[in-house]
């Protein structure tokens, strides 16, 4: 692989991003980024390189507890780009984790899935306050 692991640590407004050349991608936390273009530039550049020589299976895991509209547009754009790996006969799996009772996050995942016409695995996890 020509790319190295990219990890961006979270803040109060930005998610943790982990992009691994072995095909494991994770987006975790709050996603209410104001300057979407600036924040996601490094991620887009990394994905552009990754899709040239992707892993046999790319697994994108979303663990978001807040997601604003501006950020949804970016994730749709990013997933469209990642989806091109299927043209290289590679597999893509998208897992959308949501807390039990968080209908808003579930609905946002369902909307992104339908816009892309890509099947997501929707996985309910226990509410943090129950743990």
C-alpha cells in the first residue's frame, strides 16, 4: 500500500478519524465541523491515494452521536469516492452504529444510504447512559 495510517484526534466539534490502509476506516464522535472543506481536505487526499490500490475489503464504521447537515454532504461525497473501489472488484462494507433510542442518527444514516443507493449495516448499540 502506498498510504500510511491517518488518525485525526477528536475535539468537541470534530470526530476522531482513523483511516487504515488495511481497509478499516472509523469515524467516531461529534461531527459539527464549521469549515468542512478545510477539515476534510487531508481526508479526501488520503482517500484519493487509497482508492488507487485499495484493500480487498474496505470497511467504513460510523460511530456518530451528532451529525449536522453540512457534514452529511461531505460524508455522501466521501462515500461516493470510496464506492469506486467496487469498480476494481473490491468489497465495501459500511456499518452505521447508533445508540438505542437515537432515531435522529439512525435516520441520518438511512438518508445517506438511500441517497447513495448503497446498503448500510445499521447496528444498534446500548445507550451510553445505560452502561
